[in-house]
């Protein structure tokens, strides 16, 4: 049986980044070239893990894909459509997002049911307070019960009263209520206790692999990077330093990744190559 990444490589690109560049505070002494010419193509259905040292540009990468930040140069296409000049809200119909902080992405005073009713329409109709119909409630009960947290009996509870792990699990369900074209996960388990983190990570794998979603997942956890996804991109100073796919990805262990980090730390800014050192996609 072929590995998912081989299957994915034959598919059209869901995400195509061409020479993507973004500088913060340009023309000042504080200028930071957060993304310095990123060329990445992600086939439909591929799960990519994004690694890199602090400040290497991982969150900025997700932010420019989502349209939170604009570009200084380059192009972004999602599902074959050039979205470079689309505002964030227009991309929201294609993108599902989860952040590190379990308290972002939901309205704390609203109930679980109301939050889901809102989220289920994201990128569709806008501007109305959500109506929770009985059919929607039944569907919601069924989906929330799959979490195994007993939250299906608490659908009218204000979401702000739940634990971080409960909220993050619900946020994941919300972001994927309709299969998003691209799912962006930015250290979404980093703020959770180990047990909740493992639970949310397992749920992520069920959803991403079960529905073959295209996903970018930022993490600082080497074991998590090795255990999940089928491609690993390592960023350094706004560039892609390594891009492990196929056989090279399958051979990779935690020790190899740690060595890559050491290598990155020793690489001065001027020596970061414009193209990945290990774009090993072949088998
Ligand atoms: N809104 C902003 N304004 C100014 N500078 C920013 C902004 N966002 C990011 N930066 C800078 O851009 C660079 C890349 O930041 P980014 O948040 O993308 O890094 P990261 O790889 O996600 O790091 P971490 O692992 O710490 O989350 C950093 O030098 C950061 O200080
Ligand atoms: Mg970050």
C-alpha cells in the first residue's frame, strides 16, 4: 500500500506559495524579514508539520495564508485560486484555524450551541445572531459526543466556563464543522496539560486523517512532529531550511530533528540558503 504522501503528491496543489515575503517595520532599524521568499506547494490532503526556532516565521506563515497579514511580495493560491489580494474574511470560507490560546476563537459568554451555530456559518451568511434549530442541535449532540467528554449534555453552558482542553477540543470541531480547504493549527496543544494535549492531538489526527484534510500544524514538540503528519518543513529566519517528504520523512527520528535544530542555530542569517537543504521528495 502506498503512503498517503505519495498519493498526495499526484494531486493538485491546495496551497501554493510563490516567493512569499513579509517584512515587519520595513525601512526602520526594527525591520524584521519574517518571511524571506517562501516557495511551498502543498497537495490536497497532505498533513504538513511546521517546525522551527522561535521567531523563524511559522506563525507569520500561517497568518499570511489566512490573510491576517498581507504580503510585501509573492503570491498565494488556495485550491487553484489566487487569493493574494483577498481579505481575511473572504478566505475564511476556505480556512479553518486554531490558535495556541484556547480562549481565542470562541465567544465566551455564548453557549456551546450558539458558538457552533455561528461557526457553522463562517464564510457563508454573516451578521445574524445564530439560531439553534432542533436539527442542528441533534447533529451537534452527535458530533460533540464523539469527544468522550460528556459535553453533549452541556450544550447550553457558556463556553467560557469550560477548561482549556474542553474548549480546544470544541474549537477543533468548530473549525472543521464543514471540511475546510486548509486547516491551520498553530501550537494548538501547547497550552494544555499533558493529558488534554494528548486527547486534542488524537482528535486532530482522527479528523485530519479521517477526512484527508490539507493541514499545516506548527509545533515545538519533536515527538509530536515525528508521530503525526506526512511531511516536515523546518523554518529558519524566514526561510524553509529543510523540507522532508516521502522516504526521507519516514526515515526521520527525533534525534535527526534535534540535529537539524542544532544545525539551524549554527547557521548565520546570511547563510540560510534560498532553497531547502533537503527537499527530498523522492523515494
Ligand atoms: N505583528 C508583528 N509585528 C512586528 N513583528 C512581528 C509581528 N509578528 C511577528 N513578528 C516578528 O516576525 C518574526 C517571526 O515571528 P513569528 O511569530 O512568525 O515566529 P514563530 O516562528 O511563530 O515563533 P514562535 O515559535 O516563538 O511562535 C519575529 O522576529 C517576530 O518578532
Ligand atoms: Mg509562533
